[in-house]
C-alpha cells in the first residue's frame, strides 16, 4: 500500500489547473465540490489532485491551512479507493463549508466523494468501450 503523496501526484501546473476548471466535470458532495478531468490520452497513470479552501468561507489563513492539511491527510490515506484501472485524471477538491470540521467527518465525506468519482469514471469508461 502506497500511502505517500509526492509532488508528482499534486496538481500544480497552471495549464493543467486551467484545463481542469474549463473542461472538467464536477459534482457536489457537502462539504466538497469535486472537479475532475479525465486526461485524453487514456493512459493509466497517476492522478493529480488539487486541494482548495475558499478565502470567502474561511477568513483566516490558519483555518484554511488547517482544513487543507486534513483534506490532504484524508486523501493520502484513502486514494486507493480510486479504481486502479481508472485513467489518469486531474482532481480538484474544493472545500465549501464555512466551518472547520473534525478529521473524521472530512475523511468520511472524502471517502464518499472518491467512491462516487470512481463510479462516474468507470461508467464513462464502459460507455466509451
């Protein structure tokens, strides 16, 4: 089990981030808005993820960083829920709640979001075959 989250699995290239928000699809699962974009070449590779917390919702940087740390940790521990056969994709996890949540709450919601994302992607794969 690979529990690491190296830089290669984090989304930081401007071009890819623009692509994610302009061409990607999204769904909402409180407290997350999950934006995702399946890379066109169809190769199975590592998915890259982006964590975002709105300044409008959580005013203090300390709070935003706190939530991002919890989101990163929850993702790191549960990224294996994405099916290994899934194509490489860009994922944006946007936190939309204005409360600082317990880690256990963030983790359960993130698990639900990853499962839903896995289902959506595998459904799309089946349609394209």
